[in-house]
C-alpha cells in the first residue's frame, strides 16, 4: 500500500501543477519566542487553468482558522501535512486567505534565550533553512520547486531586533514596542528560498559597480571583525556579475551570519545566511575564511535562485555551477595556481571516492561531493573543450531564456549546441552518467599549469629515498612554489626517519609561510628533542589552528616545560568557538600542581559545554571534559542535552559519545541518576540509548 500511496501523491502533485498556477503570496507574520511558535494571516492568489476539485497547500503540523475563498467560507481539510481546499474550481483567478499557527520542529529555529538574552553567551536569534527542510514547516507554501511565487512578508517583532526577509524593504513601522517590517519580492521564486533572519545586528552598506545595494550584517560585539569577515565581498560581487554576463537578477543582496547554522551557508533569494563560525579576526582568517562560501552562495543567486533545477536529478545545475564560479572568483583574487590547486584536490577526492561511491551526477541520490565537485569538474572540462567565449555565450543565453523558471540538464545542453558542435552525448556519459572519475582527462587539463607539473614531479619521487630527492625538495621549499607543492613534500616525508628529513623540515619552518608551518605542526605529533626550540616558535604563529596543535603537542612531549607553555597561553581564546581556551583549561586541569584551586577552571570548562554556548563550543568542551575524565553530573546533563540539538552533527556526537560511555557499567547508573533532571525529549533520547545495552 505504501507504493500505491506514493504513486497517488506524485500523481496529485503533478495534476495540481498542470491545473493550478500560484501567482503571489502575502503573509502577515508574528513570532512568539517564548513558546517557539509562528502565526499569521496568509493570502494566496492563483489561477486555475484546468478544472480541479481539490487544491493543496503544503503545511506541516499547522492549525487553521478563517479559511476564505474569494471572501467566502470554503470547505477544507487539514491532513497535518497539507491544507486541502475543497471546491469545484473552474478556470479563472482566485484568492484564498486564512489564519494559521505552527510550532516548527525544523526549518525555523529559535536560538538562545529571548527572556534572558542579556545573560546568555549566544545572542538570541531566529532563522530559517528551507532547502532540505521544507519551508512548509513555518509558512504554508508549495514545496514543489517548480511552483514559483512572488512573495510579500510583513513581520512584527520586538523593536530591539533587526528583521530580514526576501526582497526590498518597503516599510518599517514601530508600534507598541514592536516594529513591523514589510518585505516585497518583485519576481517569482521557489518557496524553499523563502527566509527569515532575526537578530541584534549592525548593518554595513556598500554598492556594487552596477548599483546593487549590498547589505552586510554583523552582531554588535563583532564590529572589529567586519573587514576580515566580509573581505573582498564587493570584489566578488562585481567579478561574478561581469563573469556570468547577466546582471544580478534581484534588487538587493544581503548577508547575515547566524548561530548554530546547519551548513556553511544558504543562498535564500536576495539574502544569504551563513554560519557564524566564519565571523573571524585577522588571525582566524588564515584558517577559516568566508571567501569561498561567500562566492559560492552569491553564485547561487543566478544558479539556483534565478534558474532552479526542476528535480534532484539535475541538482548539479545549481551546486556544480556555484562551486565552479566560486573557484573562478577565487582565481581572480588568488591567482591561477590557487585555482589549479583546488581543482587538483577535488580531483583526488573524486578519484578515491569513486572506488566506493557508485552514484553518478545525474541522480537525485548523488553525494554532495559528486554534485558540487564533479559538477564543477564537468563545467571545467566543457569550458576547456568549447572555449571560454562559447561557454560564456551559452551560459548567458541559458540564464536569460530560463530566468525565473525551472530547468533540466537538457535545457543547458541545448544552449551549448547553439555555440558548438561538441559531442555532448559522450560528455554526458563520461562526466554526468558514469560514477567513475576520468583521471586521465583531469590530469590532461591540470598539466596545463606549471605548478601542477612541478607537483607531479614531486609525486613521482614518492618511493625514492630522502637522499635521492633532498636537493630537489630543498630548492622547491626555498622557492616561491605554491603551498600545495610544498605541502605534498612535507606529507611525503611524514613517515621518514627524523635524521633524514630534519633539514628539510627546518627549511620549511624558516619560510615563515603560515600554512606550511602548520603542516609541520600537523606532521610531528612526536617532537624530536633537537627540534623543540624551533617547534616552540609555532606558538606565536598568526593561526589559531596552528597554535592549538603546537600547544597540545608541546605539552604532551615535554612534561618538564608544561608550566611554561600554560603560562604563555593563559590568555588565549582562539576562534569564536573558544578552541584555545577550552584546550588550555583541560591542559591546566591535567597538569599536576599547576593550579591550587581547580574548581574555577572546572566550572569554566563545564560552562562552555552548556546550552549558553554554540554547538561547536559545546562539543569542543565536552570532548575535552570526557577525554581528560573531568566528568560530573552537570557534564552528563550537558552531554544528554546535545542529543536533542537541531544540528545533526552535534546531536550525533552526543549519542555516539553516550554509547561509548555506557560500555562502562558504572556510567550506566550515573546516567540513570540524572534522568529526573532532564526534560521530556532529553529523557526520551537517554532512555532509548540505555535500552540499546
């Protein structure tokens, strides 16, 4: 029966798509952070092109009142997944309006504690994520990407907060402690791109070369990090608009970081949301730059938002294009060698992944690596084959012809055929329909770059002794060769005897290249005594990641100097996830006689594991607390709380860690004792894990 139900569902969706055209939607929205609910009045205008007796609007676990069709009451059914309008719909134009309320479990997230936001480390925010989660969890909408609608949202919220949605801000009116924000799109879009972003932000304004307003948001306390977070944003925008050849298709472009975001970023129409982990200072920028995510999400405004893949099978038309054009933007900023190094790295990933991953690009179940990186490789191969001018002409024609519509791979190919007689059938078989990666063709294109030629010379020497290749490696390490080549040398030397490679490592360290020095740190978990002083210089590097690696390895290798290392790093904080601070606390607590009063340090480390902090900070702290066996009732409670978090990576970490701990009999009783202190969902998760025993 399940298969019959699925068939009927798809049939119903297809029938509605052919019969009904939703034109516009206006929503007047209210949010209640205390009860984590959303409610409001929604109006849809639509046209019936073929008679139909039931029209469905996707709505997950919502309640409805005052459902009116053209101003009159209408029969409706709430299936808990859809609002079904039941009537004899003849050809013509209609307007349906209704009130709704929902308590979303996904797609809309309340982060922080709005009641005690002044005492919380996580500023209170509300944000949405429609792709893969369904906007219909928070706004009655059409989940089918092929249905594109012009949206207008009015959002009422506490006037201490900035409210962001799609389109142009038409008005902003204050009333009784609230502000009503009115946003209007001027062109249609798929509902998965509808968004809300609410937080206490400052706004930084720029304009693109062609006059598009660029709004960049940042929490007030992060003002000193503005330049490093948004570095090159305007340059990237101007480059992509020129390179793609089609003017940015919307009236405004906004970017805002949010706490505990599910992914790196999301390209909602006119407004990209990205993870706050990319809010960095000049030191953090070396390890965690927003540049690539910035360019990738912006490219989606054309590839995904302007033209949208009609189904998952053609998802590469979004992710492959966004990945490729982001790399082109980075090539503009960082040069040819950087571009080719990234193409080489993705080629290596794809080559090894294809040994076990047998799902090709043209398959809705393909992996992210396939959609993103192999999709980008397919475009690189195609552009090199037909020439940059022909490729650009085809892309221009493709975007203009299908703007504000949905597309399939054949549509893009049809535009390629107009500018070239390239064998697209064979191209599709090799790059889109075959799961294997064409390493031979990839190498042929990569070897056009001199840096890659040098890299291949290094790789050929893998089985040679250090003595046989030492002079060659020395010359490269002392040259201005790309980091990738030097990194490959250090990686190749990793398992060699210290006496054989130490001179090369010293040369690499003395280059003062931050990334290369970090590679040295990674490669020496066991630090030779005659390299200790030189290794210690890594503690001063302009990289929080290098400092973290160096501090831990030095502490571990040289117990007699632990006091010195800890005193030196006592004030370190690190990224906004407190990576250096949590490491320092765990090392200080594990160093005999370093502190006389351990409790304040224990309390601070446990605090970082609590819901007052972002998931990445909590996970860092919990890993260190458990790894160094600093475990009490509060730590266990915080660990269980992780299992109910909306970020699947963090909730999985919580579950997996508890499973490991429960292998010890005494831990079972410790977990059982905290059950009364947990809320209902936390109790459910812990009981389920206890029953697995």
